[in-house]
C-alpha cells in the first residue's frame, strides 16, 4: 500500500471540489446534482475528489437492490485524481469515503456508479474496490461536435437537426462547417452494498463478460481485461528477473 496509507480523505466545499473536477476529470465537467464531496489529501495538498449525489435516474435505479427506500442509495458520479498520488490510492479513497458515509449517513444502504467504456475505462477501480458489475449497455448517445463531447441531443437543441443526431445527418452538418462524430462504446453499471444485508434484484455479471462483449477499455484505449492481465504478468516476470 505504501504512501497510500498516508492519504487523508475528508469532506470539502463544492466550489473547491468542482474546480478540481473540471481540471482533472477527463470530461472537464461536473454533475450539477452532486451534494457530497470528499477531498483526498497527501502532503497537505488536494490530489483527488470523489463527488456523490442523488442518482439522476432514481426511478430506473432504485429497483437494482430489493426493498430500497427512496433515499437509501447514492451515486458516485465523479471521481478525479491527479498524477501525484501513489498506486492503489483510488481504491483506498473510495473505501474511506464509503466508511464515512456509513458512519455519518447510516440510512444510505448502497452506492451506484457508472463507468464510461466509450471515452475512459471499464471500471478497473470499481472492481478493485469491491463493487459488483450489474449492467453492460451499448452507449450510442455521445457525439463530438467540433471537438466538444456532447449528448446526441445537442444538435437538436442547437437547431441543427430535426431530431437527435443520426449518422445520416453528419454529411449535411459537415457541409455547414460542423465537424461531427458519433462515438460508440459501452456504459458499465456497478453497485457497492454498504449494508451487507441488502440483496441485489438481478444477477451479478462476471467480469469476463466485459471481454466477451468487446467492452474493455483502459485510460481511453480499447483493451481487453485479458490483455491487461498479460501485460501485468510480463511486468512481474521482468521485475523478478531484473
């Protein structure tokens, strides 16, 4: 664990958390309904932020765990770290934040979070932190407009298309000077049961399913779990013989 044990995790103001997230999260955006922000400090400086809040789609989420009350779950909706923190820091910070939630908000029974397998990764940190994989879905709702990542609804909001962006719209938009690209990938859904007496309402998906569906991604690059394990094994073998 090394220096990761020295990290201090504590609640911080939204303003400080949001400024950090905008600078260090791959999307450059915050989630407006985040209400609880944890700062991760090492050597007296902020190097990570975990933001929690009500699930954006409560009606579609509440039934993931049996007999869940309306305010008995929370969403980890932003996680951002700089490069200063040592290995294993992310999973340690998640674990501490969950312990703090359990202690100070005992009505919260479980946590949901989503991994962006279109732009970022398939949830390595969640798996290392004991989350259960409960959903893998194709994500065809993201596009780039002149380099800016947006939902496909954006072109409709801008008055550029008669409905949400479709592949057939792209040539016409390019003629009008817009560089548009549809992004394809997956969104992975993870749940952590704080209250071990809770019961998932659907089967846990084995992590191997990520490779079966071609949903593997790490740091924005398409790569399978098997390839990552092979790389790790090569590094271990190399270190053992050097």
